[in-house]
C-alpha cells in the first residue's frame, strides 16, 4: 500500500514539475519577442496531453498532497528559470562554463540550507556512494550539461517542450532497468508525447 501511495506522489510531482512550458513560452513571446507559430502550440498541447495520458492512472489529486504538489509546481517555475537563464547566457558563454559556475554556486547555497535543515550526511560505504556518483554524473553532468549545450542551438520555447519527454523516457528506463510493466495507456502516452514534440519541432523552424 505504501508503495502504491509513493507511486502516486511521484506521478503527481512528475507531471507538475514538467509544466515548464507554461512559464517559458509566455516569457519567450512577451519578453524575448520570439515568434511562435500557431501549429507549435498544437504540438505543445499534444505533448502535454501525452504526459497526462502517460501518468493518468497514477495521478491522484488530493488535499493531503497539496503542499507537495505546490512544491512540485514551484519546481517547474524554477526549472523554467534555469532554462531561460542558460538560453540567454549561451549567446556569449559556453555550456561547460555555465555548468561549472552553476554547480559550484548551487553547492554553496545548498551547503548553507543543509546546515539549518537536515545537516550533513556522508556515505560510509561504496554501495551508498555509487548512487550519489550516478546522480552527479548522469542527470547533472550529462543531462543538464547536454541541455545547456542544446540551448545554444534551438529556441527556448522548443527546449521547454522537449523537457516534456522526461516522463516518457523515465517510463522507458523503468521498463528496461527495473522490468516495470507498461500499460497500454502508458505506451499510448509515450507515443503521444513524441508526436507532440515532433510537431512542435517541425513548426518551430
């Protein structure tokens, strides 16, 4: 039962934290004056529908989840801020420099926060250390690093739509790595997301 509840929480957080287009696209249009074709919005809506379909069976709106859901939504706003900031910096700064500065800058801030919240914890075994190294290398260095690199090649609106593929990719990873069974609805959601992202990409040129 606890496992099922935790899956619901993860699904809620996954959906809400990936709502970056709702922040990025208005800023791109009104502040950066980017031209956004009509059919780009259609692709964006289809991709978002795909995410909802993918997570539909696991999403459980509830008053009890309100605080966590609010924090997840705030995550999407801060994530959008990261995307927008990197997008503008990429005009003059390399992605490697951006990632180095953001990593050490966030390290300083997080260190201060940790002192007043949970305190410092150090892994004492290789088994405990490996997940931390994986978290640093795969999502942070490769994931965010490649995103920063791509933001110098594509417009910011399209990049926010591409981030909607994250729940779909996570579902595929869970199938390959953890042998989790994908339902027909989840598979349909993955394909809908990919179709939406493709349409948005084709209409962002």
